[in-house]
C-alpha cells in the first residue's frame, strides 16, 4: 500500500490538532488536559529538532566550506549570499510598510480592547522591554564582538549562539582549505560521516512529525484568547498576512523562476514539508534540517545548502522584518500617533539591522520589535496590543523566513553552476 506523502501527513496532524484543541477547550478541565498531556509531546518534538541543530550546522558547514577549491570560491559564495539576503529583507520591510499605510489597521482598534489587552499582556510586555533595555545599553560594535566567541564549547551549548558557532565553523573550514590536502582528508571524512549520521537522525525524527505538529496545534488553539480579542485585531492580522502572502506566493517564486530555473509548482511541491513544519514549530532553526533536505531534493548541491541555509536561519528573517514594520506602524496608529516618512525610513533601517540579530526561535521578533518601536519614539508597552495573536502570526512569518532561505539558496546555487536535476523519491519519505 502506497504511503501518504509527508506533507499530507503533516496537514492531517495540523487539522486534527486544531479540532482536538477546540473541542477540549470547551470542556471543564480541557485546557489543563491539553497543557498536561498533549502539549509536552509537541515540546519534545521541537526539542528533538533543536537537539541536532548544532551538530548539523557544524558537520554540514565544515563539509561545505572545505569542499570549496580555494578561498576565492568562499568569498564569492559569501558575498552573493549576504547580498541577496539583504535585498529580500529590504523588499519585505517595504512591502509591509506599503500595505499597513493602505489598510491603517491601528485606526480600527477600540479603547476598550486596547485596555483589556494591555491588562492581560502587560507583564509579558514589561519583560520584553527589560530585555531590550539591556540590548540598547551596549556599544555600537557590540554586535560584531558577539559574533566571535571566546569559548567554542560554551557557544555550542546554546542554539541562541548560532552566529558564533557559524563563525568558528567557517574559520575552521578555511583552515582545512589552507593546510596540506593529505592532512585535511581524514578530518573531512570524519565530518562527512557525522553529517550522514545527523541526516539519518533527521529521517527518524520526521517519522513523528505529524504527531508533533498535532500536539503543537492542539495546545495553541486550547490556549488562545477569546474570539472578541481576535476580532478587534483582525485588521492588523490581515495586514501582516497579506504582506507575508505576497512574499511567499509572488515574490520568492518569481525570483526562483527567473534566476533559479525552477517552476512555481516544483518550488512549492519541493518545499511544502519544510513550510508546514516551519508553520507548526515557529522556528527557522528547528526547521533547518528539513529545509536543507528539501532544497537538496530540488537539485541544489550540498556545498551550497550547507553554507547558505544555516547562515540564512541565523541572519535572514524576512517575515519577522515585515511583521516588525507593520506592527510598529499599527501600534503607533493605535496610540493615535502619526508615523512620518522619516520615521518609516528609520523603521526600514532598524528592522533590517534587527533581523540580523534575531534568534531563529519562536517569539524572538517581539524582543527586536521593542527596539524598532523605540527608534521612532513609540511607547514599547504597546507590544501588549499584539501579543494576543503573535503566536499564529509567528507561525506564518516563519514560513516566509525559511521560504526566503530556500529561494536564495537556489539562486546562489544557480549563479555558481551548482544546481542539477531534481532528485526524485518515493512519496512520504523525508529524504
């Protein structure tokens, strides 16, 4: 009997999770049951994916860098990757600002709703503001200092230090290129073996992906605020989703078709499992193993995916940047403030820079939003207005983040002649 394709299994798990979460939330003790007996399985699934994030990046990135013939190849690859990531992020922020200025969702927020939200989520807002205050007090070159770890073992102990790990791994890979090839070969073979083991671990984890997303969605629905709150913030959610949809369904596939040679349908069919997983986990880092597999299935060689995608999961946050632009204007409008053209240009610059330092984990965009708000003189406590629906939107913008990563990997691979015919595989197999 033919096995159901992985993306259909994930979709069924998502639908079942929404249904079960909705039904149980209507019973006394139902929310507690979901929190105690269902949600932990979703947490375990995310933890499994995060567990292999560092080993995957170390093994695949060392292999990708060391397989390059010389330093000039690494320079070309890095320049094109970073350049394209900055371009796509700039476009995302611009689209967000254009749509929010047309819709003006903040003007539809009622005073009673704003008061209720501020009361419900003010504590969370205060926590994010306190963390942002710590970031603001650092010097102008602190971001550069943070990239270089003083202890690689300490950096590798946390997924939040991904950029430090990537720096060390690239540095290590450069060293492998420069030493005698005979001495480098055993090291390269070792990491090739580690990479294969990690990829097999991914296959095993993906066997339980439908059950993991079921648990995540059931918990999300059971813990959601009242429908009245969602209705009051519907215009804001529509604005964010409209911008994200333009990026996913128009901008990226057009880029991939024009510069990557992959059709609209093939791009989405190939990337669908990673997009669905990104939607369920709200984490680019957790989705990275699957994103790498899917892009390689579309014909992009491993030496490209092992460099471009880990870097993208760390610094390329198009969906987060678009959301920050929309949220900043929305909160300003809700407070009755007019956002000038100069302030909107400030939003573009701040959101662009903030996206580089945004961790690839659920909810990290909220922290950076505080900095964006303060850059235009808006009370950052206003983030309490959007916390009620931030989680569902976080799921959607993570889809944009990983779609952007995949699109850039395809385009960079094509520009360097590193894209071959797509790899075919049986339905339902993760790799």
